[in-house]
């Protein structure tokens, strides 16, 4: 990679709506990570999945239409398993599915054990990535989702800890309880 000056290249990427393809200039130093993230969305055909306003894509593995949804002022207890789109685990409270698990059985087989634990997330907490604040408000107690959070709604250009900047993150999330 070149250093000292910004080098740009024009290439095709999908628009935010994933319905049309547009040309955009990109910094070559960012190209690899951004392009890999965009191509992950294309390869997995997220056009047909549930989509939040922040373009967070969710596959509902277990639905519960009667479950309670958390409000922005409440907190939710969840089991979660977080991976990069390469399948590398970076965090979690149980052994769930990763971004590279393509054939997830219905119903899912990887279930929390007695040795796993739930984690409480306060929905409107400023320390919570914006993608989490968004999708948790759409989930219901008893549901299990595979959630794919784009880098802009995750840890952005800088990353966090073992998560590099521009990373699309994948989470296997089970919501167990909502508290005030």
C-alpha cells in the first residue's frame, strides 16, 4: 500500500438500499476491508432478509410474536456470540453460530448451556454500539437472530480491541428478558 498521500480508485459497490449499483470513489487503503464487507452482504443475499433503518441485516432463526420488545429506556438480557465475517470470534457469552456458518438448522442446535451466561445491555447506553441499540429494539423475548452489523453501525473506522476498523460484525443473539 502507498503511504504519504491519499490514492483513490473508482469501483462498483452496492448502494445502501442494495437495489442498485453505483460508482463511488474509495481510498485504496480502506478498499480491502470495505470491499470485503460489501461483498459479504452480496454473497449472502441479504436483500431478502429483515432490514432495520441502519441497514443492519437480521435473519430470524427463532420467532416469538408474543414476546415483549424492549423500549429505548429499558434493558435486555441476551446470550450473544460475536464474530468477524471471517468467522473469528471476538466476544460472546455462549457458543453460537458465526458469520461463516451457512447451513444453520431450523430449529438451531447450538443452545446455551448451564455454563453460559446472559449479559444485560441498556438500550440507550452511549457505550453500546449504535447497531446494537437499533436491533435490540426490534427483537422480542424468546427470539433468536443472526445479526450482521455494518462497520458504520459497529466500531467504525477505528475498531475496538481485537476488532479492526471497517469490520462487518456478525452476532448470534438470543433475547431472554426485558427489564426496566
